[in-house]
């Protein structure tokens, strides 16, 4: 359970994030540490980041539903730089390194 002081500080930081305002590094480190150990702070931070991304556009339809349900990414993109084109994926697997081992333990 969060103390009143911790909850208020977390809400203040999340409000600044949601409004795309400047947040000091020490505050970001503080809230990230709390988010790792407390699900309430983690949820507040995730919602604030999502609102900060959509401050210039109002989410509609499925995006609004996902935001209301607190689902999905809290940052643009998913951090994966993997190819999405089927031909590029097939080429990557065809040129797989020799150390690659599949599920059955076979190398080729």
C-alpha cells in the first residue's frame, strides 16, 4: 500500500508526463523504481505515458477502448526492429547463423 506522500508525488509526476511537460531525471528514476515494485504506480505511469503520446489527437474506436482498458504499449512502436515483410523474414531464416538451433535441437 502506498503512503499518501508517495501517491501524491507519483500522481504529480504522472500528470506532468501526461501533459508532455518537463520531468526531472531524478523524478523519472524515482517513479520507475516505484513502478517496478508497485502495480498501482506502474499502472499510473503507463496511463500517463499513453496520454502523453496522444495529447494532440483524441483516441477513437479501438484505440480508445485499449486506452480505457489500460492495454497495449505505452510508447510508440513496440521496440522491435525486426522485419515485417514475409520475404524479408524468409530471407533472414534462410541466412540463419550456424549457431541457430530449432525447437527439436537440429541445426539444419
